């Protein structure tokens, strides 16, 4: 964000800043950079760049796969009953304990854990 911009941040800006800082916490200094992410708001306002190591990219991908599978499972539970059952290619359901474990592992990684 512009350093001279003193306007109050709304909920979208605060959420973007929180995500940006969580991503910054993933890769410790000195790791070889594999990926650079640029975080911007929906109106293209720049938040910042984040450099990630290969290990952190893999961990972030794993966490997002679990999150997306969990969300898909929640949507399936609220879908109308007249929809056809999921195909054999659908992701298996994710147990709440698995999601909790993945979130804890991601938080641990973000806090510098192994």
C-alpha cells in the first residue's frame, strides 16, 4: 500500500493485509526463493510481494487442497437432494480432524516450525 495513504482500511483491506503477513511468515530469510506472489486488492491496489521457498509452496498447496476439498464437502451437504451423486473422480470427503490437523500444521509452518 502507499506509505502516504492515511485512509482507514476496510474489512477487505484488513483481510488482505492479514493474508499478506501470514504468507510473509511462511518462508524464513535465506531459503531459496521458488515463487513470488503479489498480493493485490480487487481494485488492483498493491499490498505487497511475498517470496516463498519450494517447501513452503508445497505446504501451502497441500493446505489449499485440503481446504478446497473441505469446502466442496460442505457444499455437497447443503446441495439439493435431486442433484446426482458425485462422480468417481470427486475428491473424498475430509474429516474435521484432518482439517484441524492441516490448519495446525500450516500455522506451525507459518510460525517457523518444521
